[in-house]
C-alpha cells in the first residue's frame, strides 16, 4: 500500500505571523470573511461565528484564500479541530490559528477520504505524539504536521471508504438537526409561557391574552403575573465555581469533558465534578460572562456552574439567563483580565411561577430532553462505529464489496 506525506504531497499553508490581525481590525460586516478556530464545528464551518475584514487584508495573503474542498485544521487552543470548505460564495481566508490543507493530487487522493482521516483518532494520536515530543502544548507547528503520513489504498477504495463514513456522518447530522428542533421547541414553550406570560390558566386558556392580572415588580422593573414570586438565583439553584484541573492532572483516557471557561472542552478526565444538565458561565477572558449548557456530566474548569435538581427549573434558569446575556457580559471586572464572579450571578433576580406551573413545565421539558437523550446516545454509538471503522478499512481488515 502506498503512503502519502503531508509535507511533500499536499498544499499546507498558514497565515504568516506578521500578517496576524489585531482585534480592532475585525469588522461587523464586509465582502470578505475570516475564519477562526471557534467557527470549526465538526464537518461544517459555522459562518455565523466568522469575522469580516477589509479587501486589502484579504488580498495580502493569496496563499490562504480558500477554495472548495479545502480542509482547515486548528493549530492553537483546541488542536486538531477540522473544518471542510464546501461553500466559498463569499471570498474567505483564515486567522492565524488555522492551517489550510489542499489536495493537489486528486488522481491519487480523494479529498473526502483525507477529511475522514484527519477527523479520526489516528490523526488525534499523531497530534498527541507531536506534543509529547517537545511541541508547545497549545500549538501545532507546520513542521510537525508536515511529517504526517497516511496509508493510501487505490483511489476507488478511498472513495468507497469515504462513502461509507459519509453515510454515517449524514445520519449523525440528521440526528443533530432533530435535536436542534427539539431545543427550539423547548425554547418556544418557555417564550410562550414565561416571556409572553401566556401559560395555561386554570381554565386552560393563555393567561395574559385572556385578561390575567399583571402587577408591577420593583426588583425586576416590569410587570409579572399576579401571585408570582421574585427570588435571587442563589435561592433557587446551586451556584458554585468550577474546580481548576490542568491537563497533567487529568486522566486523558477518560471520557468526561474538561470544560474550559464554559466555552469549549480542551481535554478529557475520568471523573466529573458536575452532573448532566449543568449551566456554565465563563469566568474569565474575552468571553467572560458567556452562558453555555452541558447535557452530559462534565468537569467544570474556570467557570461558574448553575443547576437545580429539577430539570424544568434548570431549563427555566438557562433561558432566563440567555435573555439577559448582555447583563452578564457587562458584569466583567478587572483591567488586565476580565472576570465574572459567582456573586455576580447569585444576586440576579428571577421571577418564579407557582410550583404547579413549574411542574407542568418540567414534565414537558423532560419529555423533550428524554427524546434528545436517545438521539444523542445513538450519535455516540455512530461516532464510535465510525472511529473504529476507518483504521480497519484503511489497513484492509474490513473490506467493502
């Protein structure tokens, strides 16, 4: 079986160091996009998380102007995140933390096969070896990536392998869409009941639209339904700071995500310090105050965690905080490094309906989230199957008719 060397046989470029962009150079909109590491989400690139730059900044780096079927690899922060460019309707480039990899030998290498290889545990293990051999922990060097080699079966076999793995990916993507629809449904119920206040009254009719009495609340500076309470968040939920754990202290062979700043997970551990369905608020850095939600047990690191034993209540708090996201961003303190502290979150006032209504909401949300659990579990199984299949297909232990 032939081998392909990334440094010799593929196009591999990154942004030249002195051409890095300062924060103030990012625009709210323009005709030229720039992709950073946070925009890489599995196969897709989340264009909503991309920035914009001027034409001159785009044109000064022609070597990283993106083309269809380019593969993007994060080289800073969370290393080895992969993106696949399928749409360049708007001229696009990459930030300093990303490599551009391009297949320049299409007669012997299938681009989809290359993408699946880079998403596999084989590539992840390669990155770990490079770090262990002396590379800086939070950076992947081009010289290291250039050493990568992959087995190259016939082009026809590559295409068959890619087709099988793409079929699995398509099912995972469909499941993700179903989960997104369930999330949207959960949010819709919350908005209808607790923002518009048209929860079902005793006669089953929408409360506010049917003339339900509203009263002004001094703490919230707005009207809420008569009979509702207003409490501090610390009185209705557990609010606590996450525990610091470094990669050296964690067990990388575990399956528990170590959530850094509540934004992303950086590595794994074997023991969670928070159960499933936990809200996190980033504690420091540029994203201090950012709200996130974790459906699986996690190890929370550099963030504040918020949860209630009743799922419905946790979901209510999550959606309420998301509505007030700007408030949390505005709580940041510190000149050198912005911080949001647990006390900034504990003292937030939150309106609370009757226990009966909370229980009704809990039952509806629990039903939706149980469906999501089943779909998420199926995705985990499909991901494990995909990760197991690739090396077996590459070395011929499993063949495709």
